[in-house]
C-alpha cells in the first residue's frame, strides 16, 4: 500500500519496522526535518546505508536536477526496494553503488536480517540478534577510493547509518572529510557498536580530530552541542566543520 510520507514522498508500506513507524509518523521526524532544511538545490549528497531509500529520496528531491545523490547499499533485497521507490518518486539524479563501505577494500559476509526487523543488516551482530539471519558475500570499498578515482569531486552532506560499521566507514573516508568538509548525519548506538568492539565515543573523537563539532537533536529538532564527557550514545548526531557549525553562524 502506498503511503505519503513527509516531506512529500511516496513509500510502499511493507510488514516491517520502518514501514510501521512511517505509518504512525514516529520515524526520525527531527532528522528528516533537518535534512529537508539543510540540503539545498545543487548540493552533492552521499547516503551510506541507503536501505529502501527514505533519506536518498528526501535528498534527491531537495538537491533537484542541478544536484546529485550517491546511494550506497549492498543488500539485494533493499536495493530492489530502493529502485522501486526511486521510480515511484521520479528521482533521476541518484547513482546507486551496490557495495558496502569500510576502512579497506575487499569482501565481507553481510548478515541479512529476515522478518520484521529488516534494515538492520550488519557484518557483526550481537549473539541474540544474529538468529534468523543469512550471510551474503558483498563487496566492500572505501569512500576515499571513490574520491581518489575522481568520482567524488564534491560532497556537501553525508548521511551514514550502517549498523555499527560507521567507525570503519569513517576511517575509510578521512581524506573526503579533511579535503571536502561535508556535514555528517550519523547513527551512533552503543548496542550496534558493541559487537564491533568499539564505543560510540570513538566515532565522536575520530570526527572531532578532523576539526568538526558534534550536535544532537533536542526538542522540536533543535540542535544541541554534544558533550565529549558523555559516556553512552544512542541516536542520530550531526557533525559540522567547526567554522561552519550552527554556533559559528
């Protein structure tokens, strides 16, 4: 069943957690509002962990024909849903890359989650979460590879939600962040990072080392500074180059 999802896109409802949350209008409302406001016509956007395409489509509609979106998604099931949603929403400015991102090129066994909690595919899951999954060998690349090959001449905004692989993918994108200075929307959830044997704070510190400043979502979608003294993280956070953060005007 098609749904109209804010901010003005068509979504096919399925029996999964994301569809349920979109139906009752509870899924990442502040984050979607931020992206719809921050992303402007002509921008270049990278969606890492595009899944079925929610943020890809929001970005594609915002950047318009003068902008571009690259969507990274390695799972064939989600790729099929992504392509369907792009077609339904008439998005012709999106390039799909059927690979995962990490800190080195190669291959890995992606655990495809079956059942209601689709979209939680990961290379490492907690023991209880790994039940009901099937492994799939997928290609892994680094974002810096794309940059060195001239396939990322410009990046203004990166959204990243890859179920614990964020630290690895960010390590493989250090030149992109140091040279191109994109803003970043990143999921940081301790329950996802634990099977990878790192803390959410490790992501915070890595990106801060590139002279970035982190913010979380407060009430009404307001951005609030993130304290580096915080011990645990659970949610989506935004990082800006320090001279372009909201506090610098």
